C-alpha cells in the first residue's frame, strides 16, 4: 500500500450511522447491519431497499461508522457508486435514503430511480 487512502465507492453519513446505532440499541442486537439494496420496480425502474440483516455475505461491500455497519451486495453496489446513504427527519416523516449521482431521474418520494 502506498499510504494513499482509497476512496469508498459509497458513503455512510453520520446521521444514518447514528440512527442505525439508535435502532440497534433498541433491538439489543449488535450483530445487525443496515443492508442497502436495489430492486427492479418503483415508478422509475429501480427502487432502493433498506433492511436489517445479521448476515454478511463474502462478496458484500461493508462500511463501518460509529460502531455500526452498512452492507451492500455487489449487484446493487454498481448502481450506488458515488452515492451517500443518509437519514433525515422532516415533514414527510423519517427515512433512510440514497443521494445517488447515477440516477438520471428519481420519483417524487425519492424511493425509486432510473439510470
């Protein structure tokens, strides 16, 4: 290694990591990880999915922040490169979301996109 830090293909925001930490504390299961995935469907062609998972597959990409982990399968990761997994609370409620520079269009709710 040359000592140069390699850029992460996806980022895990401070607010998302904090929310995951809080949810895991409520569940009392520190083995859970936030899994982000892409599925076909939604009003724009693809949609984001979020779930908690105890498993981490050998080929999953993993980011740790503030003692919690985010995992993404390789197929989904290709659509998320350069994106940020984030969390917000607002007038429309609380939600995890992806700020994705690869999305050419997104739906009004931000849950689906096309490339």
